[in-house]
């Protein structure tokens, strides 16, 4: 399958295999990202009932949008193969984390809390995982836990083949009711999480055997060894929480994963601070298709010194322009407004004193000659002359002025209108 292109997906590597099929890494050339393709085995794809339940479960998983759950993008069929297109998470599984031994509580409990958040979200949507184990939980490079492989065990109703042909990988984490073939619910996942917590804190599972029959019998009949017998430094409160999650009867366990979460927080309250913290020992991941996310919630450092002690900061060019431009605009507007006011100021009319007119002359008014307009040049000269003579109005008028101001005679060329 490596090198094969199915639609826009080019398969580049094989991630793993199991009893239901194989998982491959592929590049989505259409969207430029890495994805995980989970192919259902051709033999199972021929069973109509299995395919129908597989589709129904996929539709449910498509609604599970949570930071601690790997996203299901879509389903695709290629020939006789049916595959889920899933989010590709680059990092380490919990199984790889446990290869170096048990984890301290201050590190193990925060990781468990993240897993509980994702599984609790699935339970609220009516989806039971039924296959919780270290290989189905991944820790990415930014410290985020991703729950993988939802619903496959529930769809198929069989024990998966996970280790060299021996069906013992899942049996180590199966609840007693699952081993007996009874109907299971969310408390079956609580049991599997108790096994996972036991292993993360002690480095071993509660029950283990080379025989699948003996392993299943121990899950149903035997009591687990107390965790403190393996790790004496473990707190009694944390041991109590783990043993309650591993009770044989579902009614004696925590009723939900949220109740288990509250128990863990009460037993190890310091773990609540590190639930969302970055894991310092996680592998450095390479984001090929997408750049690494940047945490924008970090508050920048602020200088706590008094303002008087801080050195003066020069204004930038942008700030200087931002101050100077409005001032210059206001000055230019004021200048233009002043020039407009000066240009539009009206000139006061000039009033000259005239010689007294007799009663008979006042009764006559010349029509065309008296109303004839004065040429513009003469009006300008008259205005200038008027300005210079304002202070000398008491002087007698010149002969020209007297003749100009004298009333027109009746013998002129114009029309004369008389009033009787």
C-alpha cells in the first residue's frame, strides 16, 4: 500500500496493524496535511451487518469534537476496502512513555485527567470506547493527550489481535462484564481507566498471563495487588481511588469518568495545576503540512520600575507624523478661511453731500440720463477719490463736482417727468 494514491491521499508509511485492519500514514495533497487511514479488512468489509454498524459508529464519532479526541474527517471506500480518514497525531503513545518505567504521580495524574476529559465527552454523546489501553492514547509534542480508535471494538464486538498473533493486548484492560460477554456501559471504561492508572503509577498491569484463559479468569475472579505493594511512596488516597475503579461489580465502581476525575483531584490536588501544562519530556514533533501553533495567551512582561526611572523613549516617525499632520491641517484650514473672509467683505456705499435743490427742481426727475450707469473705471476712480476726501467733506465742492451734482435741466436730451 505504501506509495499508492487513493483520491487525494498518498500513503507514505504504515503505522500499525490489528485484528480489524491496518493503519497508514498518508498525505492529503488537496488540503496539504497529514492524515491517518484506518482500513477495515476486506473480509470484514463483505459483512453487511459489520459495515452498517461501522458506518453508524463513524457518524457518531464525527460529532465528537473535543481537544482530547482525535478527529474523524470522513470515510472512504476504495474497491473492497473501507477506511476511516482520521486526524494524524505526531508524538508518543502512553505505551511508549511507559517503556522507561512507571511515572511519578505529579506527571501521571495530569495525563489521566486529560484522557478522562475526552472519554467523558464521548460518554455524554452516547459513545463507549471499550478498548482503552496505552496504545490508544497519544501524547503530542505540545503536551495534549489524544484519545484514539473510538468505537472499533464496540462495532465489531470481538477482541482485537494486537501482539504477535496473541489476543492478550486488549484482554489485559477488559472489564469483568466484557470478559463474560455481558452488556457493558460507561463503567466498563472506568475499569479500563483504572487498569491504565494502575500501570502508569506502578509500571505493571493488575493481571497478566501468557494464557488468555488465565488472564480472563483473573479479571473475573482475582483481586489486584495493592498498588502500594509495588510503589510504597504512593499515597493511600490515590491507592483507594485506583482500587475502587477496579471493583468487579460495576455498581461498586465510580458511576462515571467525571466521578473518577473528582476522586483523582481529591487524592492528588496538585495535579489540577498541571492538567493542561506542556509535557517537558514529550518528543519534539515535526509539523510538515502546518506550522507549529503559537501560544498567544502568554502575557508580555511589563517593566515594574517607576515611570520616573524609565529612560525617555523617542517618538517613532509614525507617532511624530500622527501629531504633526493634524496640526498642519488645522493651520491650513484657518489660513484658507481667513483669505475667503477677506475676499468676500462687502464695500460700503459712498454717500456724498449734494447742493440744495429747489422745490421745483425736486419735483422733476430725469429718467434715462439720471439712471444711466457709471462706467466701471469711473466708479473705481470715484471710490478712490471718495476715500481720500472723507476727511475734507466740509470743503466746498469743485465746479466739476457742482456741475455733476446739479439737477438736469429740462432742455437736455433725456425725458423729463413732471408731477402736478
